[in-house]
């Protein structure tokens, strides 16, 4: 471990961390935005869900590197390629949680909302989705953590992330750089995880913890 | 789609199926790279998850949260770190893949056992089963669907990730991808990627078949009526 390497490369480290955060958080957010309408549809019309789940299971089985490569002809060696691929993976972990969260809303609650004169849309937005928030965010957490960690693989096709520190460290046989990369990826994932937990507490003040 | 035409041309080229470093050879090597870490991870994850689920309590939550945070460890980074320190020791590729595979196996085994209906557990105790019998005859069979989901997820992770072992010079299907990328040949890159995807889908099918075989009939019926 060569501590002096860190301050002298501060701007590089900061830039890579920022890139990696972007490549991790954006796909999870896009995945969440796509999952919500799909999840609502799947929770309402049950026949829609089993075939969707099969497609998702197969998509999730595609190696990240393979998916990056499959997208190269269309999007080149760019951030877009990595973001689209990681969005697909995030979708795969978030959608099942959206469906599970919506289905777990007690029937008595939805009936009470209907009896109070709530229309289907208002009931969905003000009653069902808020109650499903903990389960949806549990999926979102996994999506963010996985995307941040997988973004480093994007470095193999030349898309800049903390993975640069791994590969550069290997080529120069310089473990310090690899340590810094590993610690920062894990720290970034845990920091994002903590933020999501804080958001969940703010959104669900009725929950015990 | 150009990806599939590239992949198809490469996979159907006869020369790629013969000689050293051919498709069959790398495929066999790849299966080895996947099977061994999975086996080790299952031997760690299933007993640990079952034990934690059986005992329950607040400590279980801590262990499960740790296992989830564990997923933040980037496999590529760990692989490269070990490559720098250990060189070409088997541990170099084995350890990162085991680290990758343990959390889904452990968490699902835990959730499966923890979610067994308490009245079923009580009934087992009431019938005079020893704790060992309760675990092996009641809790594990009831948790099997989720244990299998965990093993399937881990298998998919490992099959999808073992390609990066080629980055530190090992064989397997990743060889085609990494070498192709290095020499700007898109054919082997797409072909190697396609073979990994096919392998992953086969793993999914294998587990679908396996779950039919090993999940007790009574549980399957219950799952259907739910």
C-alpha cells in the first residue's frame, strides 16, 4: 500500500468515482421508472405476469459483458451501452418487487379506499403504491448495489469507471490502485444504500424501523 | 441484428470446432470453472442459511444484511487483486466466484427456512421429532423451493461472470471474448457471448426440471392453489 499515491491522483480518483456513481445510479433509476407501470399492469392483470417473469429470468441470465458487447453495434463504446445494459439488469430485480409489493397490499385496505370514493388511479397513487414502497425500495437497493459493482466491468469495453483502477493496477502490478478501486466501489455502493434507506424512512413514517 | 449474424457466422465456422482452444475445449473448461465454485458456495451457503433460519432472532437479521452488503464487492476487482498477489493459483479465480455465489444461496436458504409456517414447526416438535429431524425432515423440504431459487441465482451469476476469468489469462468461453476484444475481431466476441447466454438459459431449464423432481408433491400443489 502506497498511501502517497492517493493524494497525488486525487482528481483522477474523484472523476472515476463520479463516473461509477452515474453508471450505477442512473440505470437503477431508469429500471425503477420502467418497472412501475409494468408492475402495476402485472399486478392488475395476472395473465401478464408469468410470461414477463420468464423473459426477465432469461434477460437476467445474460452475462453483463455479453450484453455490453451485444449493444456495441448499436451504441458504440459509450456510456449509453453500459447504462442500457445495467438498466435491463435493474429492471429484472426491481419489477418482481413492484409486483410483490402491490399484491401484498391487504384487500381490506383497498376496499376501504374504494368505499371512501377513491377511483382506481387515485387509490393506486395515494394508497397502494405508498404501502408498497418498502418492498419496491428493497428491490431498488439491490439494483443500485449490483449496478455500481457491475459498472466496473464496463471498463473492459473501455467505458470509464472505477474499474479503470483495477485494470491499470493489474497492468502496472500496482496493488495500491486495486485496493483503492475495491474500497471505493464498496463504499459507493454502501453510501447509496444508506441514502435509499433514509429515503424509505422519510417516505414511510408509519413503518416501525 | 448484427450481433446475431456475427455470432452465428463465427459459431458455424467449422475451423472453430477443432484443434487447441476450440469451442468444445473451452466449453468443457468453462463448465469446470463454473461447477467447482458453485459446489463450494452451496456447501457453505445452504448449511449456514438453514442454521441461521432455524435459530432466527435478531442476530439473523444482521447476518442477512451483511450478506446483502457483501454483494457490493466487485468480482472483477477481487479477481485482479488476487491475480496480482497469488498469480495463477487456483484460488485466484475460485475465491471471487465463491464470494459471488454465497450471498444468494445463503439469503434464500435463510428466507426459506425462516418462512416455514410456525404451526408446521410446532407440529413437528409435537410429534416428538428431535431438532435434527425437525430441520432435515420438515424445515429443509419446506424451504426447498427457495433454496433452489438461491442455487439457480448463484449458478446464473457464476455462469455469467466466469467469462472475466479470461481477463487474467485463464481459459473458458471468456477467452473468445477477451481475445476478440483485444484484436478487434467482433466474430469471436459475439460468438463467445452467445455461447454463454445459451449456457445460462440451459442452467435455467435445468433448475426448472430439478425443481419438479425434488420439491415434494404436496408443496407443489399448495403453490399452485395459492
